[in-house]
C-alpha cells in the first residue's frame, strides 16, 4: 500500500508561481465575462436573484412552491437581458434565438437606475419561482453579501449594481479552481509540472468562465466538487487520516446543502476509500459518512417531512405528458443525437439563454482533444509508485456520475414531454477537477517540454473565440465594430467606465504574468531525451 504521507505536501512547500498566476488570470477573465454578459443573460439568473433579494430583505427560506417573483426582477430582465424569450416585452417578437439589441444611446442613465424596491419593485407577481426547491447554502451566502453591502452603504444599491456585485462574488468563488486542480494533482502523487498543466487547463473552458461570472449556484457546487476530488485524490493513494475523513464529510455535506446533484458524491467517496484503503477503509469511511449525515441530513429530512419528497419541484407541474404531440413515441437514437450534440456544445460554450454559442466544430475538436489526453493518461507506464489504472479511474468518477445523472434525467423528461430539457453542460462542472488532472497527465506525456505552453495557447484561442462571439452578438449592431461594441457595453454596465478600464489593464497584466511564468516554467531539453 502506498505511503499516505506521499499525498501530503511537504511542510513549507510553496505553491508554484505559475499556479498563482493562473488563479489571478482566471479571476480577471471571470470579471471580464461578468461585464460582457448582459445582466440577466445567464441561465435562470433572474430567478436566482429573486430568491436572494427575498432573503436579503429579511425573508425566511420559503418552501419549494411559496416564492413569487418580484416586479424588480421582471423590470431588470426586460431592460438588460438579450434573449427575448427570457422575459418578453409587450409587442416584441419572440423566437428561440432572437436577441434584443442594446444600443449605447438607449442605456439608462446611472442616476436613474432604480433599487430593487423603488417604484413598487418589491411587489409580487403571479410567477412562481422554482429556486426554493434547492438547498439554502448558496442563497443564504449571497443574501449575506447584500445585507453587508446595504449595511455599509445605508441602503440598497441599484438592482443592476447589486447583481453586478453578486456576479463578482461568484467570480471569487471559482477563482481558486486552478489552485485546487494543482493541489489535486499533487495529492495524487504527480509533480508540480503536471499540476501546473491541470491548473492552466481550467482557463480553457469558456463556459466555465461565463457561468462562474454569473449568479448561479453551480459555482459553489463546482468549487466544492473540486475540493472534494482533491481530498479523494489523496485517499485513493492511501491517505487514511481522520482529518481527511472529516474534511471529506464536511465538504460533501456542504455540497449537498448547495444542490441535490451532490447526491452523486457519497458513492464516489465510498469507491475512493475502498480503492485507496482496502480493508482499512471502515473507520475513516464511517467518519466521512457521519460528518456528511450530520452536516446535510437535517435539510433533506426537513424537506421530506414538509413535502413528502426529498427534492420536490414545481417543474413537475409543467413538464407533463400534455406537452407530447399526438402519436409521440420516444426515439432512443434521436434522443442520443440531441443529448451528445447539445451537451457537448453547452459544456464548452452556449452562453446566456443560448443566444451566443461557440462553433459546434470548435466544441467537437476540444472534446476529441480532451478524450485523447484522458486515454493517454489511463495507459500505465509501469513506473515505480505510479497510480494504478483503477486509481486513475476514480478521478473520472464524479464527472461520469454527473454525466449519467444528467443523461438519465433528460431521458425521463424527454420520454414524458417529447422535449429536451435538463441537457446542460454546466451540470458536469462539479466533476472537473479529476478530469483535468488526467488531461494534464496525458498532455505531459505528449510533451513534457511544450505541454504547459500548448495548454495555455489552446485556452487563449478558445477564450478569444468565445469572447469575440459574445461581444459581437450581444453588443453589436449594424455597422458597429469592436470599438462601438465596447462603448455600448460600457454604457450599459453597472460599473463606471473608469473601473472597467482598470479591469482591462489588470486583465492584460495578469495574462502577461501567466504567459511569462509558463515560458519560464518550461523544462529545458528534448522530449525525446
């Protein structure tokens, strides 16, 4: 059995500068995405905001079918969101892909932008909000941010600025992901060079940068899933400490208090301990399980006692067989085609309410490259002390489990309704850390000398393509070039133009530091040596 101390960093070991640079660059990139995407132009962002505003105003956490949206939410969505179908204006033509333009001249003056409770904004509409079906951790945390902001400022900011603030808080949530992926690689027994590739690979996912820059509970789940996988990376290599077991249980409980998707994590924890510790697994496994039950069980038991279900949803009233056309019969092959194409594109980049998308062939090429790297990583080399194939497979388990969960749920909904809801690439992000560690192993095997620089180059190309599409599609117009698009973005932004200028400079500096560290970290010599 491997020495468990091999999974723990040496005391005093410093985090490589390339990893810190990756965190800073990813944070800056997220901040850029937070202003590039129009407010409300993100999956369910208005609904997330409605629940946060309710809690920040002193409301208790509602039952799954108790919350109605506020007037302020509809007002913000109709003003700022690009997708017409998200919240149509009166007389507006609505299609699945139609976009409402935001010319610079039509931007509301900063002094005239209302707070959420101005002009009857706190009044309730007839629209039910589905977000209270989710556990409370993320929403209570975001509401705390607004309560602090209002306490310091003597009252609420304008609604657009409060949402912009919450977006930046979400950027801060996901900014440590490069560090966590490096840590996962180190706990798995890999060197700093491979860990650095895993850290930089985080920047290669435009959809992650976009979702991470919006108000969405997936961001907290993504961070917790990555931390859990880093802990389990050490477990599969023999870490049997009680401290790790307690941390595993606490992180799993926090994930379950964030989103019910985290139900896939306890089986992954079980497998990790069985693979890593064999017969010695019982006591740390019991500790981890006990911490999970104590930390999260109360919420699900409370929901069960009040509703008769562990995860009730108002969506069950809408997604029924009444949506089926006459003579509908589920087509497994047709469903598989829709699942694979939509999941692939939405994993890499289908932004906002699907109003801006990366080219399908970009997404396909990126998926092929990732799959090739993982297959390369799974092939053992027979080197002393290297992880076994089974241990490597455990790193993939969260990603695969989430993929299976999404696929099965989407199939059930398709068979019931004939439609294709629930096929969301972002639902897989909580399993990214283990996947990216294996990608890093594969890339390092392809080229130890150029793997890091190549990964950074690929990330830059993917993000550049995505941002170019987003800027043109969301902020463009007839005869409007990049300069005009940026001016429109600045006019509509919740932040002053000077602050956005500082963000641009900070992003360039962060990118330059990351490139310099990547070049400096490149091993000297030939891959053939």
